[in-house]
């Protein structure tokens, strides 16, 4: 009889405890923060928050682009409203450019004599007299 009463009390305590506090093991993701708008004002599903170990959110997206000669280039877009940038890395060299203009589905980044035009899946780099065309890969 004592065992039955003890089991009932434990079950009753667990049921009330779960109802009051909820399941703390379930992680909740903020739904309002996940809607990120692209330059054209539409929701861009390719952009998402990256959260570092300190809990700081950043809006970055990594892509791999290929040049016409097959060379692969890593491109990181930073969509933080305070600091729109693109970083292009190849052969252990990284060039970081600031966003200057966005219209429709085109975005222009510039720094010194280097200019980058991003349009759809293509990225065109103008550096001095050199023009380098890159296309987003499916890697």
C-alpha cells in the first residue's frame, strides 16, 4: 500500500512539474529573426544566422565560385546591416570589399581599384584592366 501511494505521489509530482516548467531540453529558435531580406527586399532563404560560441549572431553565407579556367574561389557574403561586405579568398589571399550599391538583383562591392559585381549566380571582378568572371558552383 505504501509503495502505491509513493508511486502515485511521484507521478503526480512529475506531471505537475512538467506542466509548470515545460521541457527545458527543447531548444526554441526565434522565428522573427530568421526572416532575412535580400537586396531586392524579398526573403532570401540562402542567408541564415551563424552563432559563435559566445552567442553572437552574424549574417554570413559562404559560397564556392569557379573561374573559367576551373580555379575555385571561396566567397563569403556578410549581410550584417552595419557592415555589408564580401570577402573573396584564393591562394591564401583574401580581398574584402565594402558594399556600395544594390539595385534589383545586382550588388556592387568596391575597395581601392577593385570592383565586384554580383548578379544572380555570377560574380565579376574588375581589378585595374583585368576582368575575372566567376560562376557559383554546386559543391
